[in-house]
């Protein structure tokens, strides 16, 4: 499995739109101990608030790699970033990218890396030796975040639950399945880039046998209800063999992102279908509760909604970003 | 999408075990009009009954390619086959393989093909330009064969239904999703080799818009209940958007092939889960009936079983290989 060299220097390119720097903000929020600082082309780029450090300086302070922390439309590596990437290689840093474009395909980078003995690491490239899933039950406990749709909090929920488990002294590992998650935790498998015959096998590889009391908290991908990406979600569900699922949803979202013809499923339907399919590889699967992204509501409205949904569904409903008693209850239910 | 050059010369290597020559027999049974003849290394190899023709002679009779019609353990191209494959290239034939090993990776073949301007075609390699699924409803009608498990008749059922549709004057195309199917119909997409993010998109690409009365009859893959391959099955189901499914099962099989810990689902459960998931991209989906592989029963026992299951499920249950009135009823129900 991919293991990334850290600490990182986080690179922002010349990005002025914070939304395109989601990866950099994710690193700041969830892996500050892995980040020496940030760097960008010029001073008009967005900032994460991490200290501004040049590649040379970062290397001197112990950095082992520069991470491209931005994702523009099309996932391209812009030409005006190349001098900085070369500078990083010269300074002794590996370069890590998570764009669609591959670092290896950029001739000047490839030549410089070969000359300097540095690595160009594409986190979107899955390992070569993924087996077909065995279906064998593994030791240890597993939790998977699943969703009504893409991009509504499955990664953040899994990170927050991992942190809460650790705060309680429960042995736990966040298991990353997408590029930002992999950068945050330094390893993982980009599940959406795995050949479909090996999708469940990749999930088995990601969460191997572990001690009986240990939890793998697995970042979900896509949704069983997504007309484009459900194959990824089902392979991940089968291979993860979760004991517990937490269903993630965004308050107010009613249609699949970018597919307005497709209504979002109800929470009940999402819970039921995930349990039905998950039971195939783990008959003991259960739903601990719902993680509701209420970022578009004020605090009072959010708390009301969480209480109302919890009442209606008969299980904990919390927003991990808001935390509070609701989230404590959700974590209790996960560990129950 | 892959388009294969035919007519073929079917190559049997030095295979003495008919089970390993399944692809060659499939070609003889379902695409005899595409086959000029067969060839093998020496006279002890298995025969399909097609006329024995050398590569040179086959070329003279109009063949455009040699197809490797055998699949041994490990999917390797044996060294003692190479002289014959080179002879075929020299004679002016392209070479088509469906093994795990890639023809392009065999240096003497690669060199000879380049020198002679011939193609080495690996049918396990999906096209490069597969889009993410749009989820948009397409014109024309679609039928998908689905199963309780792998390797129990999904391809043969789809081929038999396509033939029956055509016999009735219904415009229909068999849509191949696996290597043997692709060789039989000369084109298709190897769905198990597609990256999971594009699985549903590949199914959309395979069955594009067509005239309103036209049927695409799509070869199913795996099973939603298979702990290794369900991702393939769900992507294919979502992307195919079938109007009709036919559920395939083998009489007497009670456990997943090679996974004896996993019981086979009931036919009712298989129908219900496929309809529930298929409804997501085609709310009008229905199950026309069951295709039951009764190859291990005698005719009387088979007919009794078909009648009993049809009674129990309230829908046509037929063995397409046996044909008969039951199969007529199944075909009627597909077109109803």
C-alpha cells in the first residue's frame, strides 16, 4: 500500500479560490503535525495560515516532500507551477500529487527526479498487487461511513470519529480511500481508481486483520444510490465488512450533486440498503447513527434539526463538526 | 469500443483438455459464420470440429485474424505457441488474445507485429476513453441477464435470447461484457477490467441510444451477491438501465463457486435486489423470468423442475439450451 514521505510542505500553486485548495485546508485541519508549512507561486495565492516556508527552508526543517494541495478544474498541473516543483526536487523533497494529470507524465519533472534520485508520487495510482476479495471474515472491528450522495462529509465524519475514539483511549486507525484522505493519513488506497474486479479486494487489503479491540474507521466513497459511482461504494462496503455504519447526509440536499434528475434517497432507505448489502459479508452489521452536515444552518436551527431527526429515526444524529452532546451519543452508539 | 477483425482462425494451442478450450467451443457454437477454421500445434490437441486450416490457407480463404481460443490456468501464452503466432503474423493475420498475459508484452510478437504492420489485440483491455456515467435515460430497449453467482449461464442465456429475438424478426444486438462474449460478437467491453469509477459509464458506452423498437441484450457479469465481484455487477446494472432482467441460476448449486462459506441467494432475493437497485436508473425495470441451467439433469427431471419453479415463482422458468415451450414463454415475457 502507498506510504507517503512526511512531514510535508503544502503547495498552493497560484490558487486564489479557497474551494480549489480543499486538500490544503484538509491537511491543516486534520494533519497539522505532518505539515512544516505552506508555499505558493507569488503572494496573491490563498493561505491556510500555516507558516510560509520555501522548499529549501522546509527541507532544512525536516520536510521530506512537497504536496500539491490544490485541485483545479480538470485536475491539471499548471505550467507556472513547474519551476517551484523543480525547486522542491532540487532541495531534496519528493513531490506528491493527487491530480488527474500524472507527475510522471511531465517530462521536466521526470528528468529532474531521475537525475536527483527523488520520487514523484501520484496518490491516485492504486497499488499493483491488489488481490481478488476472499470474503473471509477478518479480526478487529470496522466502521464505514456511507452516504446519500458524494461530497457531503464522509471523510470528515470518519476523521472526527477516529479522533473521538482515540480521545477515549480506543485504539483506532483512519483508513483513507480518496486522495485527500490519503494525504492526511499518509497512506491508503484510491478506491475510485481500482479496477472493478478488484474493488472489494482493495478494501480487504486496506483493512487487514487487526487486534480484536482495534477499530478501522474507513472513509466511505460515493453512494449506493449514485448513478455513476455505486460500483465503488458496493465494492468498498463488501470488502470493508463493517460492523458499524454511520450514514452521512447534508441537511437540505434533495438531489444528487450534478444530476438534478436524481432525487436523494431518504435516510431510512439509505440505512436499509446499506445494511441489506453489507449483511452479505458481515451478518452482524448495524447502523450506529447519522452524521448530518448542517454547515448551512445556524447553531439553533442545526440543534433543532438534529434533535428532530434523532427522534424520528430512533438513533443518534449529530454533526461532527459542531460536536456537542449529540456527537458524544453517536460515538457511544458506534462503540456500544 | 473494441472492434475485432474477422473472420477468425481459431487457435487451440496444444490443449488436450476440452474445458480449457471453452472459448473455441463458444465461437463454434455462437459465431460459426465468423470462423474460417481451426489450427493447433500438432495433432493431439482437442478439436472443435471446424475444418483444420493453416494460417496461410486461412488468410487465402479470407481470414483476418487468429484468435487464441484457449484459457489455461494462469492465463499464460505458452512458449511453444509462439512459432504458430509468428506464422500467423507472417501470413497477414492479426492476433487476438483474451488471456491475462498480454500479447504486447511478448517481445518476439511485438517486434514481428511492428515489422509486418499487424495488430496484437488484447480483448481484456478496455477502451481508454470511457466517460463517467451520466445516468441519462437512453432510447431503445435493454435486457440484462443477472445471476445468483458467476459461471452459470449469463452469457449463453443472453446469446440464446438474442437469437430468439432475431428469429422472431425483432431487431436485437448481443452486447458482450466478457472476453468470450467479445470474441463471439466481435466487439464489446471487458467490464471486469474497467476502473470502478467508470464501471457504469462503460455500460452506458456499450449500449448507446438506439431506435425505439431495438433491443440490446446485455451479457451479465458476476452477481450482486458475490463477495468479490458485486461492484462489477452493480455498475453494469446501473449503467445498462435494463427494462427487463432475466435471472440466471444453475439447478442444484447452493454455494458461491470457490467460496463455500457463502450460500447462494434464493431466486426471490436475487430478483428483488436486482429490481430494487436497477430501479434507481430505470424505474420501469421488470423481471421477465428465470433462466435455469439444468445441464446436470436428464430431460424429464429438468422439465419437472422448470414447471415446479415456474409455478412457485409465478413467471416463466426455462433452460435456453433445452429450448422448448418454456423458453418460448420466457422470450414472450421478455418482449411483453
